[in-house]
């Protein structure tokens, strides 16, 4: 995924089906300049991490 698409998903009111290493995630924030996204697994909202947007997959 690219940073622009990740930002579109993060800003959308609709839930998109996005995974990180096969785990469904929620995108909290996108730093487009750094190409990073702050995410958390759907079932673990307190488990946040920063990952490369290129590692995110839209299903």
C-alpha cells in the first residue's frame, strides 16, 4: 500500500479491510513523509505500533 491510500483509509468513515502480517488492523495515523502508519490489531486497541505503509495490505 502507498502512503496516500493509507491516509485515505485512515480518514474514511468506512472501515476498510486492511491487514499487517495477516492480522486485521486499524490505521490510526499516517505520516506520509516518513511512509509510516500507526496501527493496532482490531481486537487489541491498546497494542499500537508504527510500521511502514508498504507492509500494509488492503483486502
